[in-house]
């Protein structure tokens, strides 16, 4: 699903993104709901980046007041009946526009992906997509920053414990 957002994004640099688990649902500009691995899942675009609500997890990657960046490279949490893993990386692209165009094209026809474009640049994009995970579910996100030519990529896994 492609959403053209009518608000300026509030995160302007990759190193300003912070990570949080367990925050309440924040105001979303667009939401894609799904069910995977027996869990209700919401992929949520925020003006400050993204939030995923999946069963026992609420993951927020955004510029949040009082929470400094940058993102951690890895987080692992044990939850009742589940294990959660998060990784992040940032890449600076010389062919930034092409990289964002390729990402948008890969996600365009997927019913399990949500891509938001912000005003001011067709390459100011935040995208989220579900992906399969053995014994659970997974998702990936991309946060594109035209002003610095950076793309922040995250990957999360929520796996049921035996």
C-alpha cells in the first residue's frame, strides 16, 4: 500500500532516530493491519517514522522527545512466550534516488507492505513490510533521508518459544 502523506516528516537525520519497546500506540498517518502467526499486526507510519504493534510487542523507531538517538545496532528481548530480535544499519548511497526508487518498486504490489512518501521529495520515504519467520513473524523497515542520502534499515523477528 502506498500512502502519500500530507505532513512534513519530523525526523530529518538517521542519527536522530531512537528505539523504544512498549510505548502506547502513537498517532499514525497511515496504518496497514494484518494477521500473521496468529497475531494481529499493525504497520504504522508516523510523522516521526514508524511503529509496529504485533501481539506482545510495540516497537517504535522514531524521533521522540526525551529519547536520543542513534538506533542500537541490535536488541534482543525475552517476552512471555516469545523472543524478539531487532537489528539496524545505516547506509549512505551515492545513487540514493535509484536506491529509493528500487525499494518502492519492490514493495509496490505487496499487500503486506506500507510505503509512505512525505512532501518535498519523492525520495523522503518510510516503508515497512512483513516477512515470514519460522515459528513467528518478521518485518523490515526502511527510512530514507534525501538530505543526507542515507537509508536506515531495520529487521525485527518475533518468534514463539516452545
